[in-house]
C-alpha cells in the first residue's frame, strides 16, 4: 500500500501522526475511523488535495461522495484553496447527485430518455394512488404513504420488483404489493420519470447488467473517497462496491459510534464489515479529540463501550480533564425547564455567548416546555428545525380552536376547511369566497348559507354541512366542557388525529406526539381563549437578538455541531432510550440509542449538564419516571462527586437529592412547585406518606382525584350522577343516569 512521501505541501503541516497516515495512504482500501472532534473534514480535504498534488490521480479520475450538498460545497471550496482550479474537475457530490449524473448518460439502458424527470414525494404518492385505485386496493386500509414507504425501503436495499420475494411482501395491499411495485415502476418508465430511490437502483441495474459500462467507469474512476460511511444504506454500499476497481483504491471515512440513522435505512454493518469486504485494508483510527475536555470524552466513551457491535477506539485530548459532568434530577418537566433556563441566565450574566449554549432533546415534542420558558423570561433562542407552535400540525390544530372561539376568523377557516380532506374541491371553495364577498359575511357564515342552497354539488354540500355543524356543536360545548377535553374531542372527531395515525411516513409519529403535547400545554391555562391569546404572543415574540441565541434542537439535528455548553434534558427510561425504538428493534435499537447518547455528549467542548425528571406528562397523562440507564452507565469519576454516589449501584440520585426527597424538597436548586401527580404518588409510596391536595397543581382541573375503580358512584358537574364502568389511567368510562355513557377525565368527577 502506497504512502506518499513527506512533502512541503502546506495542508500536511500540523497534522498529528494518525491524520498524516490517513492523508498519505493514497492507494488500496483505507478505512479512517474518525471519532467525534478528531478533524475528519481536514483529513478528507487534505487527502483529496494530496491525491491531486502528488499526481497520484487526475482530478477527473477521483470520485468523492458526501451525504449533503453543504458538505460537498465545503469540501470543494477547501480543496480549491489548496490546489486551485483543478478541484473543479473532481467528481464531487452527494450519492443521488452523482448517480443522477451517471444515469442521464445511460438512461436508455433502463428504458428512459436522458431528459427524465425526478419526482418529488407528492408526485410519487399521486402515481401510486392512481395504480391502487385501478387495482381496487383500499387506500384507507392501506395508506398510500405506508405502501410507498415500503417500496422506497426496498429500493434502499437494492431490490427491484423481481427480487422481492413473497415473504418479503407479506399481506401488504392484500398480498399484492410486489405487483403494485412492478406496476409503479412501469408507470414511471412510461412517464419518463424516476423517484430518488431509482437514481441508485437504476444505476445498480446498469452496472450489474452491462459489463462494458462498468469497465468504462473502472477506467475512468481510479480513486474513490466516501464521507460518513457509517450512514450508507445497502444500495449505496452496492453502488460503491461495483465502482471500486481491481486496484481497490477506496477510502471510507466514518465513525461506527455515530451511526444514528438506522430508522431511515442506514446500515452500520457496512462499516463494521469493511475489513472482511477488503482483506488487507489499512485501518486508521483518529482518536485525538480537538473539541472536548477529558471528562466529557471519558463519559462518552464509558457509555458507548457498552455496545457490542463496534470496531472500538479510545478518544483522548491534550486539553486537560476540565469540568466534570453535572447530573440533576427534577420533580417534573416544568421544573427541569425552569432550572435549565435559570442556569443559562446566570451564564449570560457572566458574559457567556448564548450561541455557544445548546439544549439537545431526544424528541421534538420536548422543545415545547423550553420554548415556553425561554419566551417567558425573554431569553433569546433559536430552534433548529421548526419551532413548536410553527409546526404544520400545531398550526392546523390551533386553527380549529380559533374558528371555534371566533367564527369570523377567515384565515383559520381557509386553513382547515379541507384538512383533513373532505372532498371539497377548488370550485366549492371558490363558491364560498364568492358568497362571502356578495353577502359581506365571514367565510363560515357564507358556507352555512351555501349549505342551505343548491349552489354546490350534493356531495360537497353534505361535506360542508357536516363541517359547519361540527364547528357549531363544538362551539356550544366550549362553554361547559373543559377546554383540554374539547381539544381532544375536536382533533378526534374532525378526523385530524386519524389522518396522522394512517400516515406511515417517518415523521407521523412525531406529529402525533406534538398534538398530544399541545393539549398538555393547554392545561396550564384557565380557558381556551386564554391559551389562544398566549399563542398569539408566542408567535409574535421573534425579535432578533444582538447577543446570540441559545440553540434548541433534537439530538439527531445536532450531529456535526459543537458548543461550549450542552444541556441534555429528559434522560429517562422510555424517552431516552426511546421505548418505541427498543420495542421495534430490540438490542439493535438500544445500541443505536446509545450511539445517540454518545453523539449528544460529544457535542460539548467545555461542560455538560444532564438531567431527568421524576414525573413527566406523556401522551396527556402524568407518568412516574426513572432515570435513563445511560445515567447509570456514566463512569462515576466523570460526574460531580455528590451525584456520582448514586451511579453504578442502582441508586438513581445523589445523596443531596435523596435527602431533599426525604425532606420534601426539590432536586437541584429549583423551588418545589408544579410537580406532577405521578411523582407525588411514587414519593408517597416510597416514604409511606399520605398524599394530600397540592395547591401548586394549577394545571389540574378542580375536583378530587381519589383513585377510582369500576363500580364507584360519582358526580360530574355537567352530566350528573353515574357509575364508573371502566378505568384507563386518568380516563373513566361512566354510565350516567341521564346522559348515558361518557368518557371523562378523572379530575372532573368526584365521589358524593
């Protein structure tokens, strides 16, 4: 294996021994295991410059693959600064961009023309739905997005329709999904179109079935470099293997400990089996970290060492040990948000740059409490992604509430009139607008007028009539029904919740969690109107800050970023690690969750503050929580002494925290307020105390919460007397004497 001689090239100056080895290993298979913060980008660009500058490869003979356009642009810019205009001739881009470039040269080999169209997700779903209707496949039972997602996963695995076995397809689409996939591919060819999965899939077909084309690429491409190799899927892996010629000049850079995208098809096994795929490959480990302090790296290493499927490396730093990690327990999520906010305010007062502070959460719905608190205290912040109240599903739900409280809200009407789909086409909606202008009435009132006329087709008139009746009924109920119960009713009866339940896209589960969190947020207000006024202030509180902004994002979004200070809230079993991930993927899912914890910790340069809550409101119910197993896996020597006493021995809290619990205090420096009923029940059992009524529970409805059982005789202010027939958490099914069977929240009934 060739290693280029030492030279005076400026990009070699300052490289450590491992980086230098990676940069100068210019031939044969090379795997660069690049730990977090070890200078991966510098190694990639320096190696590319070294290939060109030493004449080892001509620029047009190099294929450099990245995962994002941003990474490709940054690499090209850096290499251009090193070797000049020659960098422009390198084949540099994302997997899909490079595959599309190749496919346009060979389109006719798969039945396409070179000017083929690349369809977006909406167009893909439209084509698939047409085929389902033609084949009499019920799209309600088998949602288009569900079947489309399965087909895309097959493409990510390099499976053409003829390679999908009967067992693979199962009973999806009444056992006809493989045939539907075949028809879908035929329809795309007829349209001279492809989807994103086809770009690689078609090129696999070309390279596998046309040896002359493959030989042409072997002659043209002498060296291949791949970034973030741990995130490749099967199709990308096969594409790279085919393009790698007999000289095996393939250099892959990645970190198996940072493979966190299994849910979208990434196969960590691709990097784990590199040595078996390429016997004699050189493995270079980049272990010197230039980002974090010793205690941070030791904590991350201690957690990730629990994973069994990893190649292994040990990060170290010359920056010293630095501060130990702080682990804090709080009564509930609200206390956690208050404490974190107070700590950030103190750092701001001490002159810290807010843009170098990040709050990283496991799930998107967790940002809501932090956003609320930051807004309340005027702390500048930025959400990477979409802010909670700006998310489409939240705006839709709020539009329903706005129209109920203010029937003249035309903007709200326009947003939800056909969400979910009610069969109201453009002509029907235009007719409503025409009637509104002619009668000088709001859109809802104009719609009611049209329902009583023959202006619309019967189907549209019936759909519009049902919508108007629902709004009127919900408005009438808003005066007597608790606003949180009303919100749940509206989301369920409108079909909005069912719409997202039927959606099988990866983001659907998160959207449902966000809707639940929205209802949770409403519990902090006395009325629906008060909540909507609060939302208006939240949406308007977006002033620019001259002093930087705290970064608020999910752990997945934080990959590749770094900050001086990182807060990691919500480290509780069920949230992190995610119970859903473990249920769906078992030990494999747990290992990916642990890699996500490793990514979160290694985002910090100087300090980490990690926390959990004893009680948290999840899916509308208070649940007692225990600290994440990842808290127990932290090496005790990396955590401040008091908390460290509780690590490794099954004790969830440090001595001070236990003493505060025994004495009725709160964890951390947070005043005891707003803690949830789930935590209080757990504390009462542990201490043998009788739980009394907590005046702080402003978020609970009035009424006794006595622990009901089937058969109890109860009273409801609206429905009167009745008997409990079923208990599901804090939800009761009651047979009322006069109102019939109803489902109500326990807090709104009492025992006579």
